[in-house]
C-alpha cells in the first residue's frame, strides 16, 4: 500500500513539473479549488501509472526492435504516444496548445525523464536478483513462434527486459555516487522493509550481479572479458572470474522436466540414483551427479531452460546494434566490432548444441590417447541429446590448487610439463585444441596424478598453414626475434576494413616491439600477448578468429603453468615439447601410415576422375571428327623440364595430325584414281593420280625430316 501511494505521488509530482517546464501544456482542475487541483494531479498520476503498467509493455512487445534500429531515438515516439493517451482520457482537463504534436512530444519526453529521475531517488526500482528467462514460463510459448533465424516477439521481449534490468542497476549505481544515496536507502526501508542489497556492494560486484540477472549471454560476455586479465583491475577481475563458477542454479523440478522431455523417461528410471542438488552451475547449464545401473558414476549436464530462445534473441539484438554502431562510429570500425560480435555469437550458438560437444570429446579422446597422464571423460550417447549431456565423472581438484596437489605427493613441475605437452600436441600437431582451459575445466586426480579435461563445448581449430605460423610465432618469442614475430603475425592477421598495411613499416614496429617485450625471460605471456594485440590493432590488423582463441588459450595455459612451476616459460616449454613430439611422430610406422594414407587418397582421386577423363577424351574425339580439334595445355607452374616435355608433345601432336592428314590425302587420291569420270576433255582419274604422287612426295619429305630430327637428338643426348 505504501509503495502504491508513493508511486502515485511520484507520478503526480512528475506531471506537475512537466506542466511547469512545458508552457504549451496545462492541466485544469475537474472542479474549482486548490484541493481539486491537487486531486486532479493525483488522479492523472494514477492514470499514468496504469498506462505505464499495461500499455507500455504491449507497445514494447510490438516495437522494441525499433529502439535498437534507431539507437534509442524511437523512445521519443513511445513516450509521446503514452502521453497522448493520457491527454486523450480527459480532453477538457488536459489542455494542449498548438502545435499539438510538438507539445505532446515535448511533454512525453519531459515526463519520462522526470519519472526516471524520481524513481531513482525514491528507490522504487531496486534490483530483483532473479533470472526472468527461467522463472517465466511464457518463454517456451514464445519459442514456438519462431520463424527462421529471427523471432521478433522474443527479441522485443528481451530488449524490454534488458532495458528494465540494466536501468535498475544503473540507477542504483548513479544515485550511490550522489549525496542522496542515504535518502534512497531510507525510502527502500520504508517501501520494502529492507535495504537494497546492491547498496552495500562494490561497483564490480554490482556489475557481476547485473550480468547474472541479464542472463547467460551476458554472463558469457563477462567471462570473455575476464580472460583479458592484464587489462583489468584486480577487483574487477576477481568478480568477473566468479562468473565461471558462481552462477545461481535453477530448480530441480525444472531440470527434471527437461530430462523427461529430452530423454523420454524419468531420471528415476534412467539412473540408479540422481542427486537433486546440482553439482555445479554455469552460465548455460548446471550439472547433477548420478549413478548408472551398472554402478558407474556420471555427471548429467542439463541446459538452462528457454536458453535457446533468449540467447538467440540477445545475439540478434547485439548484431543489429553493433551493425548500426559500426556505421557511425570510427572506433567501432577500427576494431571491426561487428565481426567480433558475430564470432562471439557463432561460438555461443555452437556451444548450445551438446551434440557438438560430444563430437569434440570423441575427437579429443583419440588425439590424447598416446598420453597416459591425460584423461578425457567418456560420453554416454544413449543418455545425451542436444540439451542433455551425460558423461563420466572425473574426480579431482582444480589444477591451480597447488597446495592439495603437493600434499598428495604429486610433482608439480612434471605436471606442468605434461599439461604443456598435451596442449602443444593439440594446438601445433592436431590443430584441434581446448579453447577454454581455465582451472575449473582442468582437474588433477589426486590418486593417479592424471590431468582431466572438462567442458569441450568450445574448441579451437587450426589448419596446417596456421599451425606453422603459430609455431613460427612461438619460436620467434623464444629467440626474442621481433622481426620474425611480425612476419608470423602477418600470417595470423587480416587488415581491418578500409585499411592498407605497409608491411615494411609494420615489421620495423615489431622489431622495436621485440626489443621491449621479448627481452625479459620472466615476462608475463599474457601481458606480452595483450601488447602484441594492441600493436596489431594500431597497425590496422585484426587477428584471425582462430588465433583470437589461440591467444586466449595461451594466456589461460600460461597462468596454469606458472602456478605449478614459476620457473617454466610457456613459449620455451611449448617449443621443447614440439621437438619431442616431432621425434615421436617421425618413426617408421608413422611414416608408413602417412604414405599409405597419401596413396589411398591419390587412388581415390584417380578413381573419382575416371568419368571426367573418359568424358574429356570423348569430347576430344568428337572435336577431331568435326575438324575443330583444339588442344590447350597450361603448365605455367611446372618446372622448365616439364615445359620442354610439353613442347615435345605439342610437336608430336602436330606431326600426328599431319600424318593423319597425309594418309587421308593418299587414300582419297588412290580411291579417286579408280573412278572413271570425264568432264569435257578432262578426266578426274588423271587429277587424282597427280595428287597421289604429290602426296607421296610430301610424305617422303616428312618422314625424312622426322628421321633427321631423331638422329640429331641422339647426337645431342647420347
């Protein structure tokens, strides 16, 4: 009741201030008298509250995307529409002078601004600390309305939610910086019988809570930002890192419903036991421990409800927003903001389908099979779908828990080298690597000392050329060669839109970079990588998306390695591991396997090309029969000896064609000589005889030239 009274008073006061500030607007009392003037303002305050509560959500449901497309300017139209409704209710009391539209727009804008300011200071909009996408069931129905890649209703809903949640936190943060902060606290005690819990938090904590309430997309964004450790203050880094493992879980009843829908049976029937309390919670899912009927302990990863609808809507909104920002802002063009957001969106959408993660686990298991110290969990495909993933439970502690690892008698230096060995093979030899190896995803079994990898939803891929460039980059870092580091960086990057790169100038800059950042043996790899990215950005270059993941992985791996053994430098260790792995790979069995593979591939290629070869030969013969034979040979990229062979073949072909023509000449003349046809006094057989003799002489000359050329070649090449 107190909240309702305060809300009406705030709306009435906001309306009075609007009338004062806009001289073209006036509110007449319904009945004469001062008391009636006050009552009229309060009545219109109630009406404005009703319009805001009922009409504004409906308008946003239909038009919220226009806020993004107009960079927020469409809010003027929305506010003017709501204000016009207020004026339409009682036209005799609500007087709007000419030009009516202008004063409606001014009044709507002023009313909206005054209400926002007064809501902030009166504490009417404290954060709610809950995820609305999970607590509201209508999101499932919204998902059914999707048509193709875009879901307009879902995007409009998410824009409205994002605006509401972010405004609540931003108001709290701004008011907390003013002398009226204590008044806001007093009002919240009066309205809600409690203080706004955000009030006692630091700014980084408030931002973390805001990201969590905004939903998985924004939590994921915060996690990515936290990976740039060297560019964040410690308090910000600490809070954003908590997003990795400090995400609130959703109720078991919701998880059970998802399991039944996906696996077509209840958890009680599918598993011998199933823990209702989640083992862990992340931005996109939560994990429950369970036991199979054969006694195997497993973990069941259940995707957060409605996440596919809300995340896709968030990403589409981000794409639209960054597209418009990049058109108008030079800084966005300089960093190619649109491409960055597209890469972020593609990575999240890929992770949402757990069948991709299952395939990643299968491939990584094969690649790591030669390492006894590395373990990848087994996936149970019959208990997995696109939204549920059941896999082997791996016991252990986080790899950065050095105290417990040492207490278990495990050699941390050996553990660090095993980890580097595995990551080196993944990145440089397989071209398929774990792209998010933060300590929560890398465990150490205290009984066996084995390293276990978790969460293979995000994996990086490099082709052969990219792996060679990465190896060159690491070697250049070891050799402290900034010039070659720059040459490797050119292979790893691409110019930003509209930028032309001067290679010589860039390499000179990288040479200076090497002198500054590569000379210190104890230099932090994360700091060096971030400095390198800054140089690339200033030079108009942008890392290939695959190498963005590589550098992120390098920084995370370096943090793990330095925690286990501060004496190890990741770049040096990676180069040493690559040499060891190369010796292991270059054995007779591996070479024989490679040869067999190449022969098999070549054989299949020839087999596939047989139809096209037959077709080409048939067409050649058809052209020959029609007298339109054309031979074109393009050997521009072959060696000089092959060019000579090409010329010889062409000469041979010319001689073959000439021989065929002479043969036809002789045969035709011989046949014509037997035909007794006379035209006047001239007989055709006489002409044919002379042609036959001429053809014989020409043929003899051609044969003589061929024999002469053959003898000459024999003398030159005995």
